[in-house]
C-alpha cells in the first residue's frame, strides 16, 4: 500500500487533480477594477452564483485565493446527496412548518441544477445516477423509513427502501442490514464539474482572478471594496463564498462556522469487473453513522473511499491509517489493494448543521456552512443569491431568516466541545442506541 499524501502549489495532489484537464493559471488581481458583483471564492458556491448572475447579464468578477475548485469543491467525495445535513423533519421541529415546506421544496433543486449545467454546457465530469444510504442496524433502518416519509411529503418520490438482499443489487458488502436508494442522487468528478462551470462563466464574459486571496472587505462604503494583496474590486454587491477556507478576511463570519477535515483515499485501478462486483449498479454509497463513510467507483474503475473527521480542520498525520481500515472492513477482499492517492479537505460546520445564508448589509451577501452536504446545496445557494441580487429575495430569505448562532465554546473551547459531542453520537452508533 502506498502512503502518498502530496501537496502542490496548485491543487492538493488528489485523484481529482491527477485526472482533471490541464488548466492554465488565471491572472492574479493586480489592479483596481470595477464590477456589478464581486464574488469571493471560486468553489461551487462562488462559481454557481457567478454563473447564474452572468446568465442574467451581470458583470461579475470572482477573486480566488488559490485555484478554481482548490478547496472542498475539488476534494470531496463527489456524491450528489439531496437535502441538507439535517432532515426536513428536524427542520420542522426546530423552525416550524413554514420553514420545512420552503426548505423541503428546495431540497432537490441543487441536484437538478447540476444536471442542467452538465447538459447545457457539455461538462465532462463522469456523471452517474443513484445514491444509496446504507444502514447497519434496525434503528438506522427506521431512521431511513422516516427520512423517506418526510421527503415524500415534499414531493420526492424517487426513494425506495431496500432490505438486506435488495441492497446487494447496489453494494455487496456483508456489513449492512439494508438501506435506501435515492434515484435522484448520483456522483460526479467534482473538480471537473467546478472547472466546467467556471469555463461556462468565462464564456459569458465573467472574469476570474486566481492566487488573489482577500485580505479585507470594506463594508461601510456606498460601494463595497474587496481588497487583495495587490489589487482591489469595487462593486455594487459582494458575495462571500469562502466557506471553510475564508479565514479572518471577513471577521463578522469567522465564528459562525468551524472547519472540519475529512479524508479520502483512492485505490489503484481495479478493473470494471471487480468494480461491478463491489457496486453492481455503479451508484455511490454513504452509511448512516454519525461519523459516516462514503464511497463509489470512478470512471476509470478505482474505488474512492472517504470518511473520518477532524474538528478544527487539522489534517491527520497519516490519512491512509485513518481511512483504510474502514475500506478493509467494508470490502475485506480489498485488504491488499494498493492505494494511489490519499488527501484531506475541509468543510464548514455550523452549530445548527443547517447552511447559513444571509447579509452583512444591503450590499454584502454570504452563504456557507453546508456541514458536509455541500455539493448540491452550494448550487442551490448560487441560484438563490442570484435571484436575491436580481430583485427577488423571497427564497433566499427563507434561509436568511433562520436563527443562527456562533459555535459553542468560543475560539478556545469550540473544538473540544464538538469533539465531546461527536464521541457521544459515535458511542450511540457503536451500541446501536
């Protein structure tokens, strides 16, 4: 087994970076420029927002601290998982039926946007359908039944419960009690999707500046200013989409999320026959544990397997040692497989585990904190922000008016506070309670 964990000046040396098309470096921002909208961050939220706005005729600039798709958008498990990190049943209990109806009605839209983008702009990102939730216990199966019931109330009829034998048509591991298939889910090569969307944005006249990390946002001027080390964008509106990698460049948002590191490994090529033996329907799988594992086969017939979390965003010393035991437990026949890639990436966690959308003032919008469900919800966020800037904020405000809080424990204790909480839920998973 290899223990390759490589970094580069561009992208982390992941399977995705190794198989993405070569993309020339975009220019660094080295002047004072103007735009209708300046978007901070060239991940899914930023690029989705910019593309929606460009389609509406706006002059949009994206400033990115590294490369397009450098953060979570280009490193994640590549799974199109509908909904949010918390079920619409939880949303209804917390925020009431109006919020549940509004958010539930939008819960499938992100995946639809992805499929629309792929078709409209001919984005080659290895799209495959079907997402499977795999349960270990009878309790988790009951939870999936509740999930199915709640989703059906909001118009999602593409769900099917699977008993132990039925699940084997999708994943042949012996460790599961059953599952639920979402036929409106799927998986993609996420970095290629982000690069393809960025290319579509540029085809409409959009401008992207890379290696241009934002150091400050002037929020009190009539037209806000986004300042980098060597340049500045003066815009009518600013949209902050830095998510887990925003840092302190917008202090008002710093304590609203916490970076959490998750780890991914990817095997050597296994061949189509072995991949179809492991995952016969070529869908993607995630289990139902609090600290869940997720996996799928790639277009070139490798197994890509992720899991584990590190609160605070610190990478483990050895990604392979964290993830490989889980892969081996799921598929014992791969105990001697060679691992070609191993990497980490951060997502942003909110206290409520619900995405945090809002405004700092009338000209500065933000969206972040997808809490592990970002592939689809980022695309929804981009559409809602574009609608709001174009004069219709009704749908955006269904999110923006939800109560949000800083993470408990402050800067010193928020990591141990959340670690203790995660131990509690992991213990419940372990004992099946």
